[in-house]
């Protein structure tokens, strides 16, 4: 195999790695399916004590638009969501009065997560997190694109040099 062919193959592999890093790979997604999380908690009225019955709590992956919903809360206001892959979600409370955004960046880890309490006021729910419950995380989108851009430039340089007639042969 010529030196130019090796460089072109290397550039192609770098490009595939960039695409996997930025967009996510179905191969990696299979591994994430094993790392699902469970979220439970309680929904109460604005007095902070009276359970809110019939509310459906939904986790929404804002990137893939995949949703994970609880059964309607029972007479104790308890909900449970299972099977959501670890990641960041929007948390929505759906009630007879409408759907309300409780959190736009709810971090769900693998396994059981700290229970949350949602207080539904007249128009706007507020979220009270259990101690230690994180609501942020993950690498910023701009950082992923910066890294991907650097790798892309390196791939272009390799391809440009592989087209050069002065490139030595490895074999």
C-alpha cells in the first residue's frame, strides 16, 4: 500500500471518528441501553403537602425527541419513570390544567436517581431536588464542535499531503 493510500485511509478513519463523536453512534447507543435510569418522586399541590393526583411526569430527550412517561400519579402523588438512558432531559408535568416545564436540564444517571418533589402552583410548577441531585452535566456543544473541527482540519492536512507527489513510499 502506498504512502498516499495510507494517509487517505487515516483521513477517512479520522472523519468517521469525528462523526461518531459529534453525532453519536448507533454502536455506542447499544451500550447506553444497558445504562438506563429510574426517576421517582412526588407531585404536590401549591401548599406543599396535598398530593396532586392524575399528573403524568414526562422526561423528554430534547435532541432525539424521545419521551419516557410515568403512569398518572396516584392518590399519594407518587410517580415513577423507568428505562430512560442516562443523560439530560427536560422534565414536564402534564396535568388537567396543561403541560408545565418543571426543568429544562434534568440529569438522569444509570440506576435509581434521587427522588424529586414537584410542587404545582396555580400556573407554574417549581422543582425541589433531593440533596446531591445534579441538574447539569455533559460536554458543551461548542466544545464538541471545536474538537471535531480540529480533527477535521488534521484529516484535511493528511489528505492534502497524501496527494503531494513528493510523498515518500513506505514500501
